[in-house]
C-alpha cells in the first residue's frame, strides 16, 4: 500500500488537530513557567494581541468585506468571516447591550479546547485567552478600543463558551512625534 493511500483523512482536520495539540503544549509550558493562572492568562492575552495586530492585514486582504458601518457590522464580520476563516467555526452573536456597544460571541465548539481538561486547582485559568488578545489586537489596528473577556467557558463546566466584547472608544490616528 502506498503512503498516499494510507492517508485518507481530511488534511484540514489533521492541521486543526496539530494546531490544537501545539496550542495545548504552549499553555502547558506557560503553566510551568509562571506561578499562577493570572500570569498565564496575561501571557496568553499578550501573545494573542501580538497575533491580532499582524493577522488583521491578512484578514483584510483575504476577506474582501467592505467597511463596517457600526459595531453590529463588526460583530457579524468577526463571527461569520474571521472565525470561519481562521478557526473553521461560526460563533453566534447575541446578548447585545441596549446601547449596542456590547455583545457576546457564543462558541458551541471551541477548536482550541479539543482534547483538553483543566487540571485541578486551575479554576481561574482562561485556557483560550489567546482569542481575547487576538480580537483586541486586531480591532485596535482598525481604530477600535475594546474590552474582551471570557464570561463562560465549557472547560469550567458551563454549557457554552462565551466571549464578551465591549466597545470602549474609537481610537484616533496618532501622528509620530515631530511629523506634524
């Protein structure tokens, strides 16, 4: 039997599983390197932020989505285009605040948490906190200051994973010092 015939699985599924396992190894190493879950959460968010500020250019080039007119448009693009493009899922956008400046992304299936159980004594670990950083970093690059946090997490026994995004303010383009 040839090697090609032996590999009948979907390559995207294999790549997704490799990504999930690699991310798990990263989180495990951070847990060894840092004293507490809060520090690990900060590091994951920082890594995600750095990814977000870079990935937005790729997203804008590949997505061909037009300019968003309001925060509701942003929510739809994040859910239906960005998550689908990079993680292969489409979270549900819900729980809008009355002012329209806050919403939740509900993830029924978080690909980062496949094959994962939180170790005992790590109840405050936000395992997928890298997603919060990616969202914050990417939105900051398009002049949106947002607060992003986990509200519910399937790994902590909740029925669903919920990421909450709150619009804080529109950022102004900063002119470097001396370049008026």
